[in-house]
C-alpha cells in the first residue's frame, strides 16, 4: 500500500534508505559528483557535492 510519493529525479544510480527513513540518492547524469538526501516525507534536507 502506498501512503505517499515524491520524485527524487531521474537517472538514479544509487539509492539508500537508512533506519530513520532518510533517503540518499546519487544520480549518474544530473549530479554525478554529489549525493542528495530527502526525508521520508520528501523534504530535500542535504547535499554533498564533490565529497
């Protein structure tokens, strides 16, 4: 059953969901040198560029 949904972009190369429900996504063409993190409700909460 889906309770909510949101988009984290296209071209996802890596996706990780931790125990707290935070979603980390690495893209292979939109942001090839960084990682973005979203809350489980879809709020963009962090970006690591070039790390």
